[in-house]
C-alpha cells in the first residue's frame, strides 16, 4: 500500500525565522490536541516527530473519524526541496511569457494557462526514471527534454547553497530564477519550513488555512504524495 504524506510548505520563510514559526505552529497544534508536544520516534525510520493527539480530527474533519492517523508530524526547518513523491513533474510554466513547457518531452505548449498555473487537462506526468524524475535527454531533444537537466542542476545548486540559479525559458529566452518558475502540477516547492503529516487522513482546507494564518501572512503550498 505504501506510505502517504501531506506537507504544508511556507514559501516565504527564510532560515532566520523558520524555527520561530515552526515553534509557533507546533505550539498551537499541541494546545489544540492535534499533536503531542513532546517529540517521539513516530516517523518512518528513526526520526523524531509529533504523534497524533487526542483531537487530531480537528485537522481532518469529522468525515474522517474512522480513519485514525498512525504516524506523526515531521517538521522541516532547514533548506528542503519539497515534492509529491512518486512520479515526476509534468510541466513547468514561465512567469515571464506564461508558456507551459511539457516535461513529457512534448515541447512548449502555448495554450491557455489557468490562474493557478494549472496546465490544460491531459498534461500528464512524464515517464520516471529510477529516482522518480523524468529521464534526461540528449543532443537535439525537444525543448521539454533539453530543459529538464538545467532544472536538475539548478535544484542541486539551490539545495546545496541556497542560491536560486537561473534557467532560460526555451520560448522567450528570459532568465528565470528557479524559485520563480511555476510547476503546472505543483510538483515542487522550495523552502525552509514545512509541516509533513505522515499517514493522516486528508487535511481539511480550513485546517490548512488556519496553519497559514500562523505564518505571518506568508504564501503556502500543499503537497500530497506517496512513497
């Protein structure tokens, strides 16, 4: 069956305030009885996290009363590449020209893009390699295949140094920082603060909005995935 996770990511928190905001959110979760305050080894492997509290249902809604969570909350307060687990990103959208480039090697798609950056229906995920990411193309490949290795290098640079490397849009040629690109399926987020719930029922929109309210008005992203 596998293990499922849901992550609320703070897109604006920096390394200087991630720990402070994490303490605020965990304190509220513990006060509400959603998680237990004291960290225990309740995560996959030996990591420390926060076990579900007696009132965990406040995070998921009464409709999930029969689906009790059985793992804990993992809090990330360091530079982290957040993603949706299995599979890989299907497309990426340039914030300069609005063009969607399919990473399924279909090349740039100049059709309409929704307000939330969602590509047109049918823009599926690309074939995955052993690492769960699209295969890397060679010389003369379509634009979607050529651009992916550049994103891979930029992601590695950001993760190791915090520097947002730039990738040129294959359509308008504008250099765009890694963290400014929009993923058509929301597959990636880059940040210093994330709240990852392991094997919980779906978190309600109301709960996710309440957590966002505690983050000084920062933008947030939500990921759901499976290992």
